């Protein structure tokens, strides 16, 4: 799957720590030419250490705690911390995070909410995730404070299960073209 996504123009690949195979998948992706292996759903310092050891180049978290931020700094793992409100975004900005994850995007008000944050906090750029679909992705990408989006829609489970890598490459290519 990593090769298919990279071939389609999506090199930054986030593997969430929601299965026992996640760290093994990160290690495998780290070996794929052109792939940038990342780890998602970071919650603890142990996960940060293990992900870095597995070959993760960046980390993503659904939120941010002082302990998690300190662990990311200790293990030199660039972190995209999550925020869902202006207050959370401001707290992260105070710590130097100009790039943040907007999560859960759709449940937190969608593109309308994220666009509203752009006015008072124009210096923060976001990667919205959580409910991003082919139907709503353009709404997010049109916002001045959206740097990129994340979503599993680029690799539908049925296509992964059937090994339809060419179709996944086509979807990835279409998604990458949305940013151009």
C-alpha cells in the first residue's frame, strides 16, 4: 500500500497506533523509497520512543499533553499535535506549534469551524483529520489555514483487502492533484 500511495504522489504516510501491527508497519514503510513514515494516535512517551525506534520521522496526536510534548522533544520526533478549539490551538501556539492537527474535524464543526479560527489565529496552519471524505475535502483545502488534510479515504479497506494497488494509486494521484 505504501508503494501505491507514494506512486500516486502521497509520500507522507501516517500509521495509527491502533493495532498490534502498527510499529511493524512503520518499520516496513520506512524502507519504501520515497515514503515518509509517520506515526499517529500518539498518546504516551513509550509510544513516542517505540515509534521513533521503528523508523517514524514524524508523529501526530489527537490532542496534546505536556508529557507527550516533552517526550516528542526528548526523542527528537517532530509532532503535529491535535487541537479542536481556539483555546487548545492558542495553548499549542504558546509552545511554538505553528502547525497543528484539527481533530476531530467534522465532529468539531467541520470546515466552517476551522475557517472561523483563521481570522483570529492566521499564523496557525492545520491538517484537518477525522471525517474527511472525497465529498468534503475541497471545503477544507479552500481554507487559508489548511496546509494539508489527512484521511483513510485514499486507501479504502475493500481495495486494500483485494490488493487493488493500481486503484489506490489512482485515488492517491487524484488526492495529490487537489493540492495543485
